[in-house]
RNA sequence: GGGGGGAUUCCCGAGUGGCCAAAGGGGUCAGACUGUAAAUCUGAUGGCAACGCCUUCACAGGUUCGAAUCCUGUUCCCCCCA
C-alpha cells in the first residue's frame, strides 16, 4: 500500500516528465525522505555557454521550484569546467570552447536569471571546477576508462555527425563523463534535464553505481519548441528570454505559431488540463493573448502582465502610439536646409546603416509624424520641439532638437 | 606516413576566367492582408550624401587586359588507406 503523501509527491515529480528512470526507486527515495525528514538531493546542471536563459530553460527550473516547494534540496551545478568542453547533446557541430573569462561572465548572469524562478537562498550552488580543477592526469584517465568508445558513439548525436562527416573532438567524449561525475561528487538522488540529456543523466547513474552510491533517478522534461515550431534556440531567433521586459515577453509570445500554443500552455502555465483544452477550443487570438498574459505573469507579475496586454492592444489592434517612446537626439549637425531623411534614421539608431535606412524608406516603411516619406534624400529640418519617427510597425523614436 | 576532398556574404549552400555584390533556402527587415509582432503573399537584404564609386568568396603572394574561379606558399577542416 503506497503512502498517500508519497503518491502526492510522485505526482509532482511526474507532471510533464518524459522519461522517469525509474519510478520504483523514486517512490522509495521519496518515502525514505519523508520518514527521515531528510530532503532528496535534486541535481540540475547549467552550462554557462551562452549568457541568456530562455523559456526553454524555464521548464526544468519551474520543475525544480515545485520540488523545492516540497522541501527537497536543489543542487544547482554551474558547469564552469564542463562549459569549456562544450556539450555535444543535440548538436551536429563542434561547439566552440569557451575561455575561463567568458564562462565567468556568463556564470554571473546565469545564476541571476535562474534566481528569477528558484529561491536561491534555499539552493545549493556548486561549480564543478571545484572538483575538476584539482583532478590530476591519473584521475582523469581513470574517469575516462569508465566508459568504452562503443558506448559513447552509440549516441545519436555522434552517429549523425560521423555520417555527415562532421568533426568530433576527443574532448567531447569527456563531457558526459564529467556531467556524470558531478552526480557522484554531490551525491545526487535525482537529476533533471531536457530529453536531450538522457544519455548524460544515465552516465551519472552508471558512475554512481561504479562508485558504490545509490544510482540517481533520471527525470527528463520536454524540450519546448521555439515560436516558429523549430527547436528553441537563441541562434534561430525564436526564443523568449527569461528576463525580457513584460511588453516584449508578451509580444513575442503573441508572435508564435498557433500550433505551438498547447505545449507552452502545458509546460509554462499553472492552468489545469480542462482549462487549457477549453481555451484552445476557443478563438485562437484570444487563446494566444491569454497564454501571453499567463506566461508574462509567471516570470513577472499579474499587474505587469495585464499592462503588457493593454499596451499590445493599444499599439497593434487600435494602432495607437505606444506609451513609452524613447527620446533621442540626432548626433550629427542639423544643417540650415535640414538633413537627409536616411541620414537621420541612421543617426538616431532606427537603421543600422545608410543603405539600410534607404531600403526602409524606399519600401514605404518609414514615417515622420505619421506620414510616410518615400524619398531617402528628402531634407528634414531641425524640429521646433520634437519629431516622431517611425520605422515599421513597432519602432518609434522622438527626436529632440538637442 | 600515403592518397583524396574542402574553406563562399548573418547561417546553410550554388558558382571552376569576364554576363558576379555573387543562384537557391533559412534568418532578418519592410509592405499588403488580418486574428497579431501569427499564417499567407510581395519586395529588400556588403558599404558609401549613391544611376556612380569602394570593399568582400580562409590567409599571403603570383599569372592575366580581367580572378570567388588558374598557379605557388600558409593555416584550418573532412574522408579513405597504413
């Protein structure tokens, strides 16, 4: 007969999970933890290889938060040593190796961003350089001998790359071993990761067994797709950053493809199944606006979420001016007869280059005080008080005379 | 150690002496449309006070009236054999 408290916790662990290896041992872990009052040690590794976290990263973080709320001990591993190797998971290319300095920079912003979701005060944050920096060559060899090449190249990412004649660095074989070794060092009871992490998580299990520890439970969570339905990645430009301002977060969610909504609803909002189904059955625009609001609420608060919604409606449905238009000055000289429009656009940063400015203007994308101007070289005189420049639908600037 | 293939613009990838600022796709930007920063469609996408000029096809030289393309050297990568 299973203890109802265990059952209840198990539900929290299981929600949205893809792989759970394996459930029986997890139940025993939970029961033991409840009995002894000792929290489980839940490990999650972050690889500070890029400085920004996005909504995809938020999924495991939200899971960690709910486990934290159950009283378990979150052990956040900052992979400052592993980052210098580069995780081959889900990659068909050699990752660039980072330097210490780059890693150090990323690390700070990283933990800050994780703190948006997790209670860092109750979290054990460890860097894995703590144990890897002190490892000598003999120990490294011993670690490397814990797996075979056959086991390693079994991985689909390595297979794919070999077939595509893409390079694989020897050091990349070390990555799973290092991540696994982290589990040994922190005596993890459970490790969480995206589905692309399953291999690495299982290596941790293997290493723990080899070193006579109880093997960790491995829990994987779905990788969320980006706004366009492809894998979410900053380099695809389809991600939403965790720390983006409410208006941007709302707007970006509004720009997602309809088909992606459901997974976002399930992974990132607290709404229950019935409610999600009902919303998705309704008007798609309404469903998306609600989703955008819910997500903004999770990472900011209710007030800024509804504020973002109002601002969005005002700007894009009613086509009114947004409330917070940046003010700027033209840093060149206002000649007596005025400056060419394209030079002004570039000067205030609404276009990257003069050519860019000309293109925008020629295509009818630029307005002065609401009026489309199509001639790049038409002269604009220094304004008396201020001038409203607009590029496209959502870039505005007030130009002050200085 | 030997043999073969490769490096092109933000990314992927065509281009093997002039028709090349360089096909196509992705991304991005703009326009039309509306349910919206969606989808779809259209256009643009090296720089420059601009019907012209300047810079770019790994790097450095060379051949040629003319080089992304040919030659020499250098760096990096992939494959096969040992």
